[in-house]
């Protein structure tokens, strides 16, 4: 990926990589940022504002504003598949440098982790270049920091004090990283989750210092618009303040397991230190966002970018207003949520169905679109076009994309919008994450088409009981061979199952452990707005429907607490 010149330069530097900048520093020339090897696989790197002591696995000291900000905590590391595999650094060297910056490369057998340190920057740009990562689901970099310096956490949906570790000690563990306190409330790290692609700045902070992640661009992340991740949390065993950078994550997904090409690069993002000011971190996000893609990042693949634009028109003539548009894998049988081996772009079309994505890495993509509600909330079908080629420095324009939709005149009823989220249903808000909120949805519910309101349907279903939909048919169209029932789920955590009945005859099912419905880690981890979306379609024999009153029942036949499904929409239509 790097030019030949670079490889030679690294080789030439290898012998004196560490000593040279120190000499330059003494002579007053060259960068003040430094990397020093202190022996026994230990290095100190930083500038005059901060410095980090990096061991074979962990960077366990961070000097900033007169104190070590790691303290008793673990520090900085890079790991995959949960905490199972922390990378081991076999060497470190200055990979590149300018008059006021250095690019430090730590090498592990899986790949290289870089810190780009500028003399006047509190923090560093960081990136990882894959060479031999195994197939994995989770891959992350993180800071586990001193909890007295960093008592608070911030994401775009939550801000406040991280619950003290003492509270965990007196509470009862009820599931994966979730505790119930004596007063019945829950403590869970998943409260500190968010949607990663709309994230601006996030991190941990206190009165003296703040440590933030600012990830502009985001094309190296896996998943689509609704990709959720754990962002920060209190480490429940040690009390560390944890700042996560889930660059490939699965916390809310079903099966995001990927192999990566040699050279796949995550980042650069900015790890940013300040005095704890959220306003300052926010301003820094604005600056970084404007500067993306970074001109200074001298990497051929990263700099080779073009744009794509086009207009989506539905086959019934309507513009695909506000549609979610995703540029991902070409000719893939993996859902957009679970795609993650390469680079991914997410935008929304305008009211006229037009979209444009700038700064796409050159390559071959699949172009996908689906309804994001609004005036096309009736659209259940998705659009896909494979083999879309993005050419460097070219505006790749596709004039009209014809998106086949079904005739809405055939609709018997629809509850909720096709938008892949629970918005509009009871209890879907106000926050997108809350452990056990699904237990507040009723076991039994009756919804009458023509009389009930969308907000009478609840966002998630789990409890044993029946949700009934009553509807009237004035006549049975002679042209209809039968009907189709569509259950669009915004998420599904296995453990609960249901039968779907029409006039007391089973026509469909939502079944745990079925090949069609792999469990995802969304509903039980308190996702209330979205998780991994699935579309279930069931044919209905025409003879089951009759003039006058009819009823669809979603009858939960087995239930596991907090597990079940999030509703996106439910539709019955003639076919
Ligand atoms: C070298 O580091 C290892 C682990 O990082 C430690 O166990 C060992 O005591 C260190 N040796 C010296 C001489 O500092
Ligand atoms: C790291 O920072 C501390 C505190 O400012 C300082 O005492 C120490 O000398 C620095 N380390 C290096 C190698 O510059
Ligand atoms: C790093 O080394 C430790 C042993 O010190 C080992 O347990 C761990 O598996 C290694 N990490 C990887 C990713 O191989
Ligand atoms: C901070 O961590 C220490 C252990 O290093 C723990 O004793 C203390 O309770 C933690 N503080 C909070 C607020 O969780
Ligand atoms: C990248 O680095 C090489 C070698 O230093 C240089 O020749 C080239 O102009 C640089 N490219 C960019 C885009 O900065
Ligand atoms: C779009 O495709 C449908 C069939 O899927 C076809 O009937 C219709 O004519 C097409 N519209 C345009 C504008 O090409
Ligand atoms: C996709 O196709 C591959 C290869 O044909 C197969 O192994 C895999 O199971 C399929 N995945 C899904 C989600 O259908
Ligand atoms: C439906 O519910 C919404 C949200 O609660 C409310 O604003 C609206 O007035 C309700 N409409 C009817 C017809 O009850
Ligand atoms: C739900 O309805 C069934 C059938 O009427 C009834 O047996 C059950 O007690 C109800 N559950 C709740 C929680 O009300
Ligand atoms: C559930 O529905 C699917 C069709 O979506 C069908 O293939 C499967 O056999 C059904 N399973 C049960 C247990 O009824
Ligand atoms: C449904 O149809 C039945 C019989 O045709 C009628 O008595 C009833 O009033 C209708 N209900 C609604 C809500 O239209």
C-alpha cells in the first residue's frame, strides 16, 4: 500500500529509528515528538504535552496535565474477539516523520498500529493496517483509564456519571454485564451504547481532563446506518473508566464474522485529550469532520477516491424520498448489517430520491436502498444493484435507478412504517437503549384497523400472550389468488417464539433457532429503537379470509425474559 520509497525509508531508519529524533531534538531541528525504547519491550512515546509508556501488550502510563491518567487501570491496547486476544507488539519504529510530527509504528504478527504524533497536539491520530488478522467478529482499540480523572462518560445519546463499581458489588447479576439493584433498577454497560455512524465525539471526562475518540469518515466500520455499538462503560470488575473504539464490532448483531485483505486499514481517527470540555471536543469533531479524508495520510488506497450519485425512482413512479442508501459488498449474500470485510458508505436520499456519496474508495461495490419511512413508509422491498464501479477522481453518476415496489392498492392493512426502526410504537422512546423496557409492553394487546393508532402497538414483544389485529373486509377481490403476511422485525433475540394465526389458522411463525431467524444480540441488550432488521414473509391461502370481521393473532408460545423481537411493521396484502 505504501510506496516503494516508504519501504526503503523504513529499512534505512530501522537501525537509528529511535535515536535520530532525540539527536534532532537536542540540536533544535526536527520534531519534538518522540519514541524512546527503554528496554525489555517497553517504549515511551509522545510529545511535550503528553506521553505514554507502552509495554508488550499494554500502554499502562499516560502522563497528561501533571498526572498519570491510567493509574491502577489497564491502559491502552488493541484486541480481537472480545478480551481473548490482546495484540503483542514485537517492535516499534518511527515509520515516517516531518518537521513537527512523527508516525510511530508498533508491529504485531496480525498487523501494524500507528500513532501519528504532532508536537502541538494533545492526543494522536491512530490507525491499524491489517496483515494477518484471523477471521473475527470483534476488533477494537481501547483505553482503560484512571476512574478518578475520568468519572463521566459522553456519547451522542447519553451523558453523565459512570455508575460507581461499588454499586455493582451489592447488585445481583441477571445476565451478560447486567445487574439488578435492591430498588429494582438495572445497571448495565449497554446503557452506554449508541449508533456509531451518527456519532460525533465520545469519551470519558472529568474536571481536569477528557479523553475522546473522534472518528470522521467511518468507512472502515462494519454494518449499515443503524449499526450500534458499546461506546464507553465502567469496567464492572476493576472500576476502570473504559473508552472503546469498536472498529469492527458485533455487540448488537447476529453473525458479523469477516476475513480481511492484507492492507485493510482502519482509521486514521483522532484520539484527543483536553481539559474535559465537551464544547472543545465538539469543535474538534467539526474540524476533523471537515478535514476528512485526511490529505496528510500518505496511503494510495486511502487517497484513491471518487464519488457516486443517482436518483431512485419507485416502479409506481414515486421518487424514493428519504431512502436509506448503502454502498457495500457486491454480489453478497450477507445482510447490509452484517457486511464488514471492506469499506462501507451510508447516506439518505433527498425528497426527490437523489443521492450523492463523496469520497468513496475506488473499487467495486453493491448499491443498496430501502425505505426510511416518510412518504415511502409502505415500501417493503429493497433495492440492490451489484458491480457498481467507483473510479478514482471521477464523478460516477447513475441517472435513474428503477426500484420495484408492490402496488399499495393491494394492501389490506399496515401497522407501522417500513423504516427498520420501532419509531411510532408505544415505548419506542425516548431513548434508544434501556434494559428491560420490553417487559413494559403488554402480554395481550388488541389493535383494530381503522380505529387504533400506531402508538397503540408496542415496540417489542416477548411475554406469553396474544397480540390481535382485528380488521374488516367489505369484499374479497375476485382477482386475488391469496394474500401475503409480512412481519418486518427491527430486531430479534432468540429465546421467545410465536405462531402467527389468521382466523385461528396458523399461517406463520417467529421461531427461535430457525435457520431463517438467527438470534442477534439486540433486544436483550436493551436496544429499543433498532437492532438487526429481518423481513419474514408468509403466504396466506385466499380461502382463509372472509367478508366482515377477520383477525390476525401473534401468539407467543414460549418466552424468555427480555428476549423477543422489535417491531418495524406488519402488513397483510392481496397477491
Ligand atoms: C520484562 O517484562 C516482563 C513482562 O512485561 C516482566 O515480567 C519482567 O520482569 C521484565 N524484566 C525486567 C528486567 O524488567
Ligand atoms: C513523560 O511525562 C512526564 C510528566 O510530564 C515526565 O516527567 C517524563 O519525563 C516524560 N517522559 C519522557 C520520556 O519524556
Ligand atoms: C499475546 O501474548 C500472550 C502471552 O503473554 C498470549 O496469552 C496472547 O494470546 C497473545 N496474543 C495474541 C493475539 O496472540
Ligand atoms: C475506581 O477503581 C478502584 C479500583 O482501582 C475502585 O476501588 C473504585 O471503587 C473505583 N471508583 C469508582 C467510582 O468506581
Ligand atoms: C507520499 O510519500 C512519498 C514519499 O515520501 C512522496 O513521494 C509522495 O509525494 C507522498 N504523497 C502524498 C500524497 O503525500
Ligand atoms: C421499472 O421496472 C418495472 C418492472 O420491474 C417496469 O414495469 C417499469 O417500466 C420500469 N420503469 C422504468 C422507468 O424503467
Ligand atoms: C453465503 O454464501 C456462502 C458461500 O456460498 C455460504 O457459505 C454462506 O453460508 C452464505 N451465507 C448466508 C448468510 O447465506
Ligand atoms: C395517535 O398517536 C399520536 C402519538 O401519541 C397522537 O399524536 C395522535 O393524536 C394520535 N391520533 C389519533 C387519531 O388518536
Ligand atoms: C393474556 O390473555 C390470556 C387469554 O385471555 C390470559 O389467559 C392471560 O392471563 C393474559 N395475560 C395477561 C398478562 O393478562
Ligand atoms: C416458520 O415459517 C417458515 C417460513 O417462513 C417455515 O419454513 C417454517 O417451517 C415455519 N416453522 C414452524 C416451526 O412453523
Ligand atoms: C366489521 O364488520 C362487521 C360485520 O360486517 C360489522 O358489524 C362491524 O361494525 C364492522 N366493524 C368495523 C370496525 O368496521
